[in-house]
C-alpha cells in the first residue's frame, strides 16, 4: 500500500492539493459556488495529467496560465459577493462562457497529455549528464553569444519590413540558451551561481522600461529550468520564492497603473508600438510615474489587472452577439487559419489580407 501511494503521489505536483484547498476556502464560497467547484476540479485534473517529474513544467504552465484566465473572474466575483452576470464589465453570457472555457480547458489538458505521451524518465538523467559535462563558463559564453545575436536581430527588425517577424523569432532563441544556463547552474547541488545571476540581472534590468511587460519572461524561464533541474527548495528558499512571486505580482500591478500614459510617452505621442526615447530617459520617466501613484490608483490597478487576466468577458459578449446580431461562420474562420500558411501569396494572389 505504501509503495502504491508513493507511486501515485509522484504523479501529483507538490503542494497541489493544499494550494487548491486554500484557493477554494478563500474564494470558492459565494454566489458562484458551483462554478468555483468546477474550476477546482479542472485544476486538479489538469495538473495531474500534465505533471511530469524530472521534466520542464512548460505544458503544466500553459495549462495553469489559461486556467487562471478562465477562473479568476469566478473567484473574484465570489470575493465581491456578486453573480458572474453582474461581474462582467461588457455584458454578455459570461456564465456560459466560463463553463465552456473550463470544459475546453480540460479537453486542452487531455490533448496535451495524449500528444506528449508517457513521461520519458530517461530524459532527465541524460540532460543532467550533458549539463554537468561542460563547465558553467561554457554555458555562459553560449548565452552571451545568443544574447548578442538577439540584440542585433532586434535592431535590424525595426528596418527590415517583411523580415521583421523572422528576425524577432531569431532574437527569441536567446531564451533557449538562458534555459540551458539556468538548468546547468541548478543541476549542480551546490556551486558558483554568479554567471546565472549576471544573466538574470541583465535580462531583468533591460526588460524594464520597454513597451510591453516583458520583465516577467525571465522569471518564467528560470522557473521552467529550476523545476526541470529538480532543484530542492529549503524553507528559506521557499519563503524567498513566495516573496519573489509577490514582487512580480506587485510589478504587474504597477505596470497596469502606468502603462497607458507610459506607452503614449514612449511612442512620442503617436500611439504606435514604437519607442522613441533612450533607455535612461525611459527609466527616469517610469520611476517618476510609479512614485506619484496614490492608493486609489493602485486599488483601481488591482481591479484592472484581474479583469485583464480574465479572458472570458469577450467570449461571453461573442456568445450574446452570435447569432443574434452576427451569423455563425460555420467554420470559415477556422478553415482560413488552417489553409492560409499553405497558400503563399505568390501562387495565390487573390488571398485576402489579414486586418
């Protein structure tokens, strides 16, 4: 019986059940109790399907992030003591939208599980052997080369016209090398972590002041690699991780509070997604805007952040408008999305442009 329990518990993410219970006890009871119960069932089922010990939790993260988008409105509405229908800012059938989204999310988790196949227990030992087979300075050098390529590709993309997207994709490959550096660093039980701290600090500092909230990306990739490296967090490290998470949430709230005016400043008043100000001026303006925030603005930013994360409002509005005001497409949008990549405009000049 003990062996059976150990085998089963190894397939469950650590702290899943306490985490789910804490959320339900804090935010589950209210006018939307049935929806909250369904959301917790989907959370537990999806996490158990996608947890793969010894591997990077990227599939689990994709599920959890979308679960948060599908469920946060339910728990926030319970916290406020209102029905989902009264909670939405846009109207529409948010109740049906939430239910369909949760069902779709469970199907999404099943599909990911089937597509990924059985956990590959042999991957972890081989990856660890390769990571430990090279000194950390070698992984750091590879990351630096990738970072320099990313800088050049990003700058060229501004003037490249139709090559902009391929160049931005090339620039994003630096995260593969950051992942490798992080994995190689934390796969070692103890040792020098200065190279990783330099890379983390570089990515975080340069991400501050951009047009988008890209500062969170370095945290995500660090988490992916640390979990894959099977890092064992002691009590002090867990407390630090919680504090770091709180800091990340706080930064997200601050960004929500200032981003509209800040982006207008970055674009030089044009409203376009461009940056016309150098890094030093951007940081000075950003700090000035954050310092001037008051309590009411922060409270409003918290509410805006929650509504921004919740991605069922627009779905609910669509369910209200289709087919009452707009007829069904009967698969036309899906077919266009599937067929378009296989129809180069050189051979299909009549292909419509995407707005």
